[in-house]
C-alpha cells in the first residue's frame, strides 16, 4: 500500500455498464449502503433511451462537506462495458483508479502510467460460480460490488443488510446476491494489493438518521396523495412515468376503503391532450386532479391549458423536464420548459409555476399545488426535471401536513340559498380577481353556468363585447399578479450585505450551494435567492435591487430563467448576468464557479 | 312514448314536478330549419319525459355548430363547451369525479370524426358512462361548408365540387371500438330519436348516437348525401322503436310476435318492431354486415344497431364510490401520520 494520505468519503465512483444488464440493483445497493453508513452520498444514473444494450453510467459521489452536486469525472472508474471501456479509460481523470473486467477487455489497452489498475476476472468469476446464463449476467454486477466493498472498505455487514432488505420477500435472490458479493470480496482479498488512497468509512450514525433516500417523482406522487388528488389522467413519457406509476401504487396502498371502494380514479389516456382533458373535466366537477408529463407532453397540452386558464378550472400539471427541443435527449436533464410554460396557451395567458429543489420540497409543493390551484382556479405547474425526478436523492424526512385542504371559493347549495344571484366570473374589489364557482350536480336553481373557452361575460354568457372581454382579461391579469400572496416565498441564503447575488431554481440548488463556498474561499461573497414559485414575489425585485450584479443560473441554452426575470421585473436587466449552460448533464459546481468569476468579472 | 298508466299530476309537469319549460335553454342561434334544433328539442323532451333533474345533468361539447347547441337546452344544467375534438376526455374526467352526474356529450362530425376521432374511440374503449351524440351533417358549418370525414366520396359541396376522400361510418367505427350501445337516428324522425335518447340515458356505459342532421345552409342540395331529401329517401329503418321505462306498464302499439324486447340494466326496455328482416342488435357481426351493406348502397340505416347488455361502465370498473370525489376531505384522503412514518421507514 502506498504512503499517500488516505482520502476518506470524499471521492466519486463511476460505473460503466450496458443498459438492461441489471447493474442498477448493484449500484443502488452501493448507494444505500453508503447512506446507511452515515456518509453524505449522491448518485446520478446516466442512462440511454433504450431497453437493452446501450451504455449507461452510474456515478456516486461522497463528500465530507456534504456536497451533492455531480462532479465531472471520477476518482474511481469501474469499467464493465466492453463497448465503451476504451473511451471511458482514455477519459478517466488523471491519477484515478480503474477497475476493469479482464476477461472481456484487452490488457494492452490499459497503458496509462498515472492510473492505478485493478483487473478483475468478472465474467469468469460469474460463469464459474453460477450456472444460469441470466444469473451470470446479473450477478457479475454484485461481484464488482463485492470488489468495491473490499477495495474501498465499504461496510460489508451494512451492504449485506441492504441486499437482505431489498429482496426481503425473495430468500433465494438474497442468497445468490450474498454469495456473489462474497466472491467479489474474496477475490480482492486474495489477489489484489491496494495501491490507492480512497476509503469509505462509517460516519456518526446520527448523520443520516432523519433522512431517507428517494426519487423526486416518488415524492411528488406521495405529495399528491397527501394533497388530496383523486383523479389522474396520464400518458407514459420519460422521465415522468414513474411519478404516475408511484401514485398508482400509493393509492392502492392508502386509498382503498375497507369495503373495497377506490377513492381515486386513474386513467392511462391515449395521449397527453386526453390526459389533461380528463384532468380538466375532473377539476371542473370538483375533484382534485393532476397529470404528469415532460416537455413534449406539455407542448401537446398547450391548447387545453389555455382553456383551463380562461375557463378558470383548477388543475395540477407536473412537468418533469428533459432535454429538448423535439424528442431531444429523452433521458437527460434540462430546465428548458420555463418560458414555454410561463405563457402556455395561445392568446394572453399566464401560468403559475412551483419549483421544488429536493424530494422534501417535491412532497410539500406537490401537496400545496392542489390548494393553490383551487384557491386561484387555474392550472398550477410543478416544475421538476429528470435529475430531481428520477435520481435517488438523500432527503430530509417529510413532515406530516396538518393544515386542512383549501378548497377555494366553491359555493354549495346552502351558500346559494343565501344569495340573490350567482355570477361565475365576477369578483369584487377585495377578491384579488378570484371569482366563485359552483360544481355540476349542485341542486339549486342559481348553481348552473356555462363553462366555455369562448368569450364570456361575468355571468358566463357568450359575448364578443369589447368591454366585457377586456374586463375579464384584466381581472385574470389581476388574479395572476396578486397570486404571489398564496405562493411559496423565495428562499434567501447568505449575507444580506453581499453585493453579488445568484438566482437559480429547482435542482441547480446543489451546484450553486457548492459553488458559493468555492467563491467564498476565493474571497467573493455572494447571496443566493431561490424562487419557489412564479409569478415572482416582490422579494425577488428587492433582492436584485440590493445587489450590484446578479448571476442567473440557467440549465438551458437560452437563459430562460433570466428571460422570465427580465420580462417580469422591469429594469432588472442591467444588473443581470447569465450563466446559461446545458449539455444534458446536471450542473457542475466547479464549472459554475469558474464561469461565475468570469461573468461577474471578479 | 305512451305511458297512459302513469298518473299525471297536472297537464304540464313531469314526475318531479317540472314543466317542459324548465328543460329549455337560450334561444337557438342555429340557422332556421337546422337539424340540430330538432335534436335539441329531442334531448330536452327526453329528459323532461323521463323526469330527470336538470341539476344532475352535465352538458359537454367540443367545437362546431353542434357543440354550441347545449346552450339551447337544459338551462339549469352545468355546461362545458371545451376545445375542438376534446369533449370525450373532458366528459370522462367529469364522469369519474362525480358518478351521480348524467353526462351528455354533444359533438359533430367535424369534432368527432376528424380532430377528435382518437378521443371518441378511446372514450368507447373506456366505456365512460355518458350519452355521446354526434350531430352528423357531413359538413363543417361554422367555417362555411367544407367536407367533413363523414361526407360520402363523390358527394358535392355547395359549390358543386366533389369530395375525393372516402367517408367514415361512425356506428361501424363505434362497434369495432368496443362501444356497447350504438344507434343511428335522423333529426327528421322525432319519435325514433326520442326512444333512442331515452334508452341512451338509461344505459350503463357509453351510449353512442349518430344522428343524421342535415345542414340547411351548406349541405341540403341535390349533390349531398346528407340532405333532408336524401336521408328521407334512403333511410332504411331496422325496426320501429319504443322505449319503456322501468316500472311502466307495457302498453305500446306493437303486436305480439312482431317485436323484440331489449332489456336495459335497470329493467327498462327497448322495444324494437321488426320490419322486413329479423334484426338482432346483440350480434356484432350482423350489425357490421348491415352497416357495410348500407354503406355500399349509400343508404342510411337507422335504429338500435348494436347493444351489449353486459356493459360495465368505467366508474364501476374503477370501483369508484357512489359519492362525488369532491365530497371527501383530508380526513378521507390524507393518509395517517403513522402511514407517513411507515413510508419513510421503507426509504431508510
């Protein structure tokens, strides 16, 4: 063993495999084991739009300082995919460690002096110990996990417990996985001399005690269950499908009454237009309803979103963003639907957006979205992305929500009995532009009205009258402009007196937080505002006013967040600097730091 | 419908004490003589005569002349005029959110046979509990007379130009899409239309009614196969129909042995008088055969074309409760604190 100083819980491991070979199970086990060891770990699954065969990478970062953004490049590279190993090897970081399958890769290709090599006969070990062809493929992954376990001192007991918990209902699978793990461990023990400085070490047990590991999509689905959503129309699309599918499984668990009634209706529709149509019909009839989709689906929902905006129907739409334009990179991440959604629909339309940054906020804002939609009687978009939605994240425990549902201004039969008239699209001066509604089926002569996407007056009558049209549109504008009252406030971090500001939304949080530390180490003090909703609160303008320069961080090419700020906060433009970068990967803190210095000219 | 055995409270009120006026809507803005007006009249008459509360009805429509008509009947019902071709999905959402609603979808051949054909077919696959009416005139009226997808090939528009695309037969499409109640009527035959509408209101699932409804402005000329003259001359009735409501004494004009009774789930009966052929609406193959034969001859078959009594509507299949979903609050919908603790534990 070299005399190099040990590097503990502060490096990245990148595992290159082929899609569909079952490596995900081994990789998740590694991540979960680190989590249970109290280590701060974050994981990114970089997978292709493919079922079997194309390359996939899994990267786990551990950080002593608690950083969770993805690093470009890794200190340890595990090369199991023979189609990509040459390129993966050449691109490996200087002085990194490379573990490779010596049975399917040529030793002469591993020529770099700076790299520490650990050849492992993975294919042979798997075929010697396991008979069934499928098992050989699957368990090869667990063998490399065993090797990682022994090489970097991943706690074997914890790892074995994770395997036992994952397959608790399949004792045979547990058995074969444990034996594969031990094959990897034993091979390293007997054949490899450790020459690298990287170690995993158990941290204080309490470190992850109040945390869970979960995907954003699952958190959004659970938030929808807790938020009282009862109707879902959806159409499968990466990366949002698992949100709807999680909702299905949670409803089966939590929403079936004792006499077998389902207090939910889920329809896998024929397309995204029908999905949102179902949700609009349900929202109109009084049920809390949502759909989950991604950019291409949002594009298809444009017309019906305009209808819901104009007819004032509460609906919740989850957009788990992926890389566009068009089909784009369906399995890569981006924040590129912001400007599309802000004005989604033809004509003058303005939409509400919520921006969760982590699974806990996914849970909270998803539940809250249904209150907001009903209070404002308008579509509410929960903006997530592939990185947040589909990757496993360490997250603080979710808090149990205690507040009652806010159903907004719904007039029941008893309310109507006290009234002389009901005017669907009339709101008094004190109502922030929000009118009252009635639900179909209300047994009262005043209740009925005609909902339409065509021009209407305060009494929901068809009209093309110029004054009536304008009155209605100006009321809708007022409703939107004053919506921030019921929207979650922005979060501000850092010293108030700092003159350099940073603004970013959603999953760029982790990279921004880390980059701010690096900037601070370089003597550059920053403060950071993270809007949790759109339209923006007055605090966003105040924040910009209090800065000399504000760097707006965009995970897209066209600076969409900056555009929203510029358009919606007049005169903010001179102070704004744009970091707008996207290649499909999550944001890198190091790259952001370097560019921030240039862009802010500091 | 002749239900003389039913005690009539006053001359004008139905069994829930409402007059026919209570089922009217705003004055129609359709062209005078438009078939759609007859259908609106048929709809309101059916609901009035059955004594359905208008508060229970949700009128859904898409875009086009036909889709404007829900404003002209049942003024005390909620209405939703959605976007082009999307009525079926919006209706599906409403029907699931509140099972007690009687969902009435009114669409046209432009709305359903072209832009909305996917939604039409898939709402049939789902068997959403609704009455789905297509007011079929073979033309786009609001945009001034273009051909629709139900216009026969070779028929001409109001400029005399022939249609070069083949026509879709909606009942045929409905049958192969899994629809369990498929009928065709003619706006000029009120008696048949009324019986079909009443049966449709009683059906458990999606009841599809393709109603020929001539467009007097753009498609009522000699080159059209959707004109009054043409449909009257080529209407081949499968049977004469009467609808007998549950618990109503059967007292209709058909002679014993000349009719076939079709029972609906709630005990109501569609009584079909045989004409020249012994038509069995429960046979999918016979239904498709009769439609294809008529299609080839450019005839219009009317009546109850296909009926499957084993219909389970979507809300039932999804095991939804009888109460509207909006009646549930946090108490019923939000899982317990213990459930959350347990959930979090499984992600540790």
